[in-house]
């Protein structure tokens, strides 16, 4: 049977408490300018052509929503220089979860956003 579901990811949701604060934090982290007015419940960063958007969601219309960050990342962000990215994240005062780990084909580290969501930054070796 053919699936009616497309084999692509259109957006990645990150659940946050304070949308405006989170938009500013992710804007700095990603080096992306905030292009439109910030108003709940969501704000989406354009991550480039052919790539899924990154949507921050504060659930302001959900009266019973409770944010429960996971204890592992669900996706990774990329960098060419893992050491430079690590220093940048440390300078943003993000809580480092794992130090830089190196493997034969990649290096990565994890850290928390202001809401406790764990993010991973990765560099792959060719």
C-alpha cells in the first residue's frame, strides 16, 4: 500500500515557555535575523531552501499544557568548526550537557536552551 504521507520533514517544533525570549535566543544562536513580529503561539525560523523550518511553540492557547523537556536531543544543528561552535554556545551561557565527543566520522556536543531542551551541534568529517 502506498502511504499518503510525504517522506519529508517540513518543520521541527521546539516547545518553549516565553516565545519572545526564545526567539531572541535562537536568533542569536543561529545568526538569523528576526524578520516578522513575534506573537504567539509560534515563530518559525527559515533554515534555508529545501530544509525544514525551526518552529518555536509556546502553547499560549493550551490551558493545560506543561512543558516537559526530553533528556536527549531529537535533531542536530551543523557546524564546520566544532570548537568554535562550542565556545560560542559557552559564551551564550548555555548549560553544556556533554563536552565535545569525537568519533571517526563526526564530532558533537550537547547543551540546553533556556527552557531545558537539549540541543546537539555536530560536524561531520568527509
